[in-house]
């Protein structure tokens, strides 16, 4: 199991394969589904109602860029997302089968549709299978609706000790007891120099591979020196990869305060991510892990119904989702051995789960609304991937998926975020190789 987990982040072949399938197949599919379907465009979460459980809320970001535009007027939402409608569903009713057949056309096989997530009680604590605290999904709870498209993840100016403290809490407050080396194991490595305009994977194959490996080894060394088990390494990689992905986005959509224009900031990217090969490798590791979870969903999707518009349920969204799941299964290297996890130490599973739940609670300490929105969404996305990988059986055809609607939205948007990171990393390396092309 150990080598399997490491393979996906260390093998330059896998990085090349991910780079190729991402740019040629999954990037366009993911960008399309998160931008053009109502189901994946809107998210409901408890953005303001949960105080930071670990320290008092100081250091809130007052920048305009930190603010979130919430949807206060439900008339601006597709009907299916409105409280009245959610309330109807959560009361246990089903969509009339005639309406559904109209919406699904020839594809419709279901006689009625239950939206499982809306039947799930909103619990203050995570449920036994959850890897995060559930978001508010009820129509009349404290949650707010947001359009993810209208609130893009980008540079907000949320910097300094408060932001650092949240990351530190994520890395250190969640240390497994016998390991004090969770945080900041990576060290700056050499600059990438030989990626002459080639895609990242190719560049890695040809020259930077060794550097990626060296950086990864350094990070691993710190963990290995503690004789760290694979489960803890995976936990660290997940957090570090998420952190690196968030950093990549804010560097890619950075606000130049002098010109007032948004655009990539190569120096900042190198400072935060590019000079740390293990952080790049962890982004790819997360991509592989989330892809594997999405691929596993392909059988479940037959029974999962999406709704995207006033007409009800939309087979088109399901088709798009299926294409992504099939492509993730067919083309993304699948070395992550979920079954190997917790085999030797089953008791670690509960520890792993509860610590990931803790990470989701720390997100409420983030002092910037926009960062909190995307932080919470991505933690929920990873938690959903873990739930799918560790809790759902493989022979899943016909079984109840037991996923909340918001978990599905978070999962696919997190996949999209990773996909965007992978293409941004590739772009930054090209910029590095061609400094003359930077305006
Ligand atoms: P930080 O990114 O705060 O990192 C702190 C320390 O962690 C670093 O000094 C380094 O030692 C270590 N470290 C950094 N990256 C990694 C890694 N990948 N793996 C392991 N260790 C690492 N800002 C925005 O502009 N837009 C956003 O959308 C946004 N979202 C955020 C979401 C969350 C949940 C949080 C906590 C912060 C967010 N921020 C966002 C702030 C941003 O992440 C940084 O905290 C901020 O830019 C300051 O960066 P920094 O260079 O001081 O180091």
C-alpha cells in the first residue's frame, strides 16, 4: 500500500498522464459543468453562523475582495433551489413522475425521484460516515445561497498572522499524537529552469523530474524519519495539496493594485508553490485521489438524479457528470489504494476521520468570507471523496448513494479547482521558461 500511495505523487509518468488528460479531456468538461449547470453553480452553506470553535474571531478581512455576494432574493434562484421547494422535498414528497418524465424525456426510467440529501437531518455533528461537519441543507436553516460563478476564488488580500494562524492550526492542531512533523515539512528547492515551453508533465520527464523527486523526498524524509504510517502521510498530502492549490489560484488571479488588473503573478507563485516541488506533487496527488472517488461514482450516478432548472430534473447534467466520471476512470492514473489504508491499523480510520472533521471546523476561523466559502467547499469536497473511497462499497449499482446534494456540488467543484490548478501550474512553468513573454 505504501508504494501505491507514493506512486501517484512521485511518478513523473503519472504527472505527465494527469497533465495530458486534464488539458485534453477533463479541464473542458469540468469547466463546463461548474459554469453551465445550475446544479453545480449554486451552493448552500452556513457561511456566517458558525463561530470559530478554537479562538475568538479577531482579524476579519475588510477588503471588498474578501466579501461574498450572497443570493438574498430567492427569485434569482432556479426554482428547485428555493426554500419552498426544498421544504417540500424535505417533507418527504417526491416529484410527480409525469413532470420528471417530461424533464428526462426518453432517458427517464425512474418513476419518482427522491433527493436523498434533502431527507438527511441537519446535524450539528458529523455522522459516522462523514469526514466533515455537514453544511446546512435545509431550506429554512441559517445557511446562505451563493453563486460560485459570481464569487470566483482569487486573490483577496487576506494575508498576515491571522491567515497564517489558520493554516498553522490546520497543520499542527490536527497532529496525530505521535507525530510533531506535520507542518511545514517542505523546503524551497531549486528553481525550475529547463521547462522550455513544454507541458509540465513533459518538462518533468525531461529535466525537472529529479527536482520534484528531491523536494518530495525531503518532505517525505521528515515524515519517514518519524516512521510515519501511510495514513498520516495521506492526511498531510491532502492538506498540503489543498493549500498549494488555493495558493495557485490566488497567484493565478492576482490583483495588481497599481493597474487594477487581475492576472497571473509568477514571482508570488514561485514563492508559495513553484519552489516547493513536493507541494506541486501534492496537488497532483489530490487530483488522483479525487478523480478516483469521482470515477467510483459512475455506477451510483445511474440512480442519482440532478435538478437544474424550473422544469425539474435534468438528464443533461447527469450525462455530463457521467462523462467526467467515465473519463476519470479511464484516463487518470489510479494508484491510490484506498483498500490498503487502515488495513494494518483499523483504529486509525476513526482518528483520521475525526481529524478531518476538525479541519472542517477550523475553516470557520478563516477571517475572510470569500476564503471561508472556498475553504469550506474544498474541505467538504475532499471529505466527500474520502467518504466515497473509504465508506462506499465497490459493488454499488443500485444502492442508495447517501450523498447530500451539497457534497456532490463540493466534490465536483473541488475537482474543478484541482483541474484548474494543474493547468495553472503548467502555465506558470511556461512563463518561467519564457520570461520574455510576460508583459
Ligand atoms: P500561507 O499560505 O499563509 O502559509 C503559511 C505557512 O505554511 C507558510 O509560511 C509555509 O511555511 C507553509 N506552507 C505554505 N504552503 C504550504 C503547502 N502547500 N504545504 C505545506 N506547507 C505549506 N487568500 C486569497 O487571496 N484568496 C483565497 O481564496 C484564500 N483562501 C484561503 C482559504 C483558507 C482556508 C485560508 C486559511 C487562507 C486563505 N487565503 C486566501 C490566504 C492565503 O492562503 C495565505 O494565507 C496568504 O496569502 C498569506 O500567505 P503566506 O505566504 O503568508 O503563507
